[in-house]
């Protein structure tokens, strides 16, 4: 059964991402999502720049400038999903 973290605070997400700076060769699926306007960007060293068994990667509102480097090692990647959530503040005139 896959492990999942839901609705975690920004500070906990920052700690989790800190742990994911090392290679994680057994990782096959990863979904990261943020509804924070100041989302943390994934660094070039995310997953140690290597994810050989990664098959599914979904990033929603998470910038990742180092993605091209990771994709070179993710030869088994089948699904890559990027999402952008738009938050609209519609004020009604009085």
C-alpha cells in the first residue's frame, strides 16, 4: 500500500522535501501539491537528481527548475503531470 501525506503544513512539507534531497531509488510514484501562494521550489538536488524507478510524477503548484536533470535518470517514467491551481478573489461591488 502506498504511503501518503495529506494536508500537511508548509513547515512539515519543507522538512519532508529536505529529506528527499537524497537519492530514493525505490520511489515509483510521487505527487506533490501546494495551495500556498509562496510554494517551495524543488531544488536541483531533489531526489539526489536521480529517480531510476520513478513511474509517476505529479507536481501541482510546485516549481521545479531541476526537472530536466531528474528526467534524464527517470527512464521508467510513464506519467508526468503538472497542475496550476488558480485562486480567484472575486469581490462583489457594493
